[in-house]
C-alpha cells in the first residue's frame, strides 16, 4: 500500500472535510487531498467549530484502507504526522494531547479529525482532516485565543505553508503505510513519546456529562488512554470523551 498524492487546492470552502467526503462518495481515489486557504464552517471534534482564518493549514485526506480493524488509529497517525511535519517544517515541536490535539505549552496549535463511511459491513472510505494554526495571530480566534497557539507567534516568523503541507503529507504517508503493514504498535510507541498527558493530572468530560479528574497513565495499544481515578484505572476511548485537559 503506497500513497500517492493528488492535491486539489481551493480558496475558501465550507470545510475541507465536507468537500473530501463529497468527492470520496463520488469515487475520488485514495490519496486525494483537499486543501483550502480558509474554511467558513470548519469542523472540529464532537460537532465543535474549527475557526479557520486565512494563514492556517486546512487539509483533508481521502483514504480507502480496505480493512476496518484498527481504523480508529488513523486519527493518531494524523496527529503524529501533524506533530512531526510541524517540527520539520517550522522547528516547533508540538506534543499530542490525547486524543487528537496538537499542543505547545498547553495551548492548542492544531487538531485532527477522522470520519468514516461504511456501506453494509465494509468500509467505503475514511477522511482524515488536519488543521494547524499557521500564519495568523491568536487574537483572530476570539474566545479561544488564550487557549490557542499559532506557528507565526511561536516561531516569531511566518511559516512556509507549502513546506508544512508537504512535510505533514510525507509523515502521514509513512504512518499510513506502516499501519497498513500491521505496525500499529510502532504507531502507539511513537505516540507515547509525544503525548503531553503522560503522568499528568488531567480533567476530562465524559459524554455522559460527568467531569472527572485523575492521573493520565498509559496509552494502550488500541489507542485508549488509561486514567487513574480515585485509585481505580479507567480506560478511556476517544469517542467517549468530549474533552480532556491537563491541570
Ligand atoms: C479538533 O481538534 O476538534 C479537530 C479539528 C480538525 C480541523 C481540521 S481543518 C481541516 C479539516 N476540515 C475540517 O472541517 N476540519 C478538519
């Protein structure tokens, strides 16, 4: 399984995720990348909005993995690619705040989302979306500004968006191809080394509505996070957790 890229560039779109899903439903091939300068309805995890001013990197990748097992690890592959690609292109080394945030000093620099479409029992396609705050000021993110970071502010210089995009796609291809060869453990090991939460006090909101505090322990091989809460170990799955933050 080797990925070759077919990058389609847009000015403003609603959401690259939405465009990619539409094109994938219409048969777009694996490796199609939807790249936009800005989004007016960028999507975040759990139906949240993703503010997407000009200057950021917004892309969505169409994948046709052909197997369902372990597909949820593709979000982690996206987060690793975004972290490594950012380090190589901008010299800023983000950590991964489980499950899919890119953070620098606790502030959010980017995020990853993955959506899958199934037909009957089989997987039709997966779209992995990556957003990185690039060349704009955090002021542009309104209420979120104090919890956010941008590459331009961190590096005190604008980042070259085309090289950021290329490095992230290169890293993603490596991770995806590894995943396709069954190297899930390698992916998890790499993610463990980049996780911001290991051993830290965290607070998280469960989808059932409860907010709980505990100590984040290990990232399990299936991508779930073990958190010790009042002496008990809970195994959190990404889809059950609305948000998680370090205390
Ligand atoms: C999150 O942290 O909640 C995930 C954010 C994912 C944002 C990216 S930007 C490119 C792609 N298109 C979208 O609408 N969302 C993802």
